[in-house]
């Protein structure tokens, strides 16, 4: 009875609108639906049109460079004065390149007549840095390096240069280095550039090219633009006898605080040709970055095919002990990558930083048999103490590495379940 009464009440309900209003509301809803469908069809046609034109459009490299120069970033028009300045900078760079070519030709012709050092220090003796008016110095192509195996050819299609100054105070036994300016780097938006400086000294050893890092500095990060001025000064105590075997390495890098820094080039200067009590301002062209040998590490590798694992043994390491009296320790980090996939790293126990560090530790990493030839091992030695940690050197072992590292990997693959030990150089 209750259900039947509720049904009768629902049938008796009627909307308080006439038929005209009802049909009008229905027509309005139909019109809105048709409008929405029309807009949807128009957007789909525009999307297909853009996709077709994007596939057919091809620009040459010259047209692309011209379009970017005229339109700027994100298709916005560049102001006329900025466009003129960019064109003027291009002409200045071409003029500088031609001047460099002439200077190098004159230098080569002079070198044929008489033997001269690889770097000619250009500039007049100055008083203290920053005193007196600025004197324009010609740009110099620097090719000094202590590593005979390094490549002295400039970076491909690069006109980048680093302007710096050097001064050695014999009375105070101090070396004063100033980073002034970096020019000619390719501009990158939201990118910063910093300069890493390392003072290297040759160490007498049976390992050819062995060096130690006496001091290292890092400049502040500057936003990448046409001319980046640093204006920072670094001081290091250095004896006269150490000047003959010391080399200053300045590496320009794209600074990134969230990932690894990208190296752009380096400049090396042998301090044996630096005269005492004389300030020199130089402009050197950036060369391709090279690694330096700062120690050795003894590694053992063993392949365990049944359990599908690889055993990495960290036995010993030879490094130069720190010059400071503060107690510092060294630990190693082991990274294994298989098929370009990095596994979870492992760390060794910290040991005292001496000339010979004994670890005697083994680490197990999973290694599928199918990916055995695509794996690589990276050993990184870090020094910790009162200051934050810093990298001492790295050694890599793998099939695609250098000759000695690849030979060690092949011996491990042939000697199943037998450890194979070999010394590897630490590079930085």
C-alpha cells in the first residue's frame, strides 16, 4: 500500500513550466552541444595541420642560426641594439681569430730559427695586482703540459679562452693566482661556469707521469654570458725548489649543483718558466681536458658464474700523504654498472691517509651472465677530515676501458672462480 501511494504521488508531480519553456530549454541545450562539437572538430583540424607542417619543414644549419639570431629565445623578437651587438661580437671574434692565426704563424717561424719555450709570457712587469691602469695584453695560445701523452690540439670549433695572472713572491715564498675572465664560451641558458684550479707537482716514482695535488681551489660560479669576470685571488705557499717541478692546471667547467659538472676545457702552465717578483697577465686558449695520475690502487676481481655474482677486492692504494698536520682518513666507494644500469654502491671502512693504505676488503655485486661483458667497476677514493670530503682519484676497470683495464677484465673472465689482482692508476 505504501509503495503504491508513493508511485501515485510521483505521477501527480508536474513541473511549474509551460510547454514553451520546456522546448526552449531543450533547444538551448542542443545548441550548446553543437557548439562544443564544432570547437572540438576545429582543434583537431589545427592539430593535424601543425603535425603535417612540422614533418615537412626542414631548415639548414645556416638558416637555423640566422633565425635564432633574429628571433632570440622562444620566438621573441630581439631588440635591434642587441642584434647589432651580437653581430658586432661575431665580427670581433673573427678579427681575434685572424690575429691569433697571424701570431701563431709568427711564433712558428721564430721557433724554426731558435728554440724557445712552448709558452711565451707576454706582458710587462707590473706592481701589485690591481694597482695601476689596466694594460691590454694580447691573447696567447697556451700548450704547456707536463703529461707528454696529452692532446695539445684545441677543442673542436672552439675559440674559448681564459684570462689569468700569475705572480711569485720569493721573499714570502708564495704563489698568487688570479682568475680574471673567461671568453668565447657557448652560451647556455640558466647555466653557470666555475674554474677549478689545481697545483700539481711531479713525484719521483717508477710510475711514469705520477703527480701529487699540492693545493686545489674553486672559484665562485658565474652566470654564463659573453664575458664572465671572476676577479678572485688564490695564494699558496711554494718553495723555490718546488717551482721547477710544479704545474698549474686551470679547468673551466659548467657548474651544476644537482648533477655532475661538464668540463669545457683546461689551461696548463709550467711554473718553471715563471720569473720571481714579476706579475704576468696571460690569455690562453682552452685545450681539451686530460687526466693526471695521482696514485695507484691494487684491485682483485673474481667471477662467480654459479651464484651470478662478482667479487671486487680492494687490497691496497698508494697516494701522496697530505701536507697538513691534521689527521685525515681515506675511504673508497665502489660502483658497478651493468648494461648502463648502476647498482647500489658500497663503501669501505675509513683508513688513515698514509703513503700506503691497506684495505683488504671484498665486496659482492650481482652480475647476470648475459651482461658480464657490459659491466664496469669504478673505484673512487675520498679524503675526509675537518674539512668536507674531496676526491683523491678514480680507477675504472671494464671491457670497454683502456688497455690495462680491459686486460684485467679479460683475465677475470678466463679465470673462473679465481681472483685476479692488478695495479691500476688513480686519475683525477
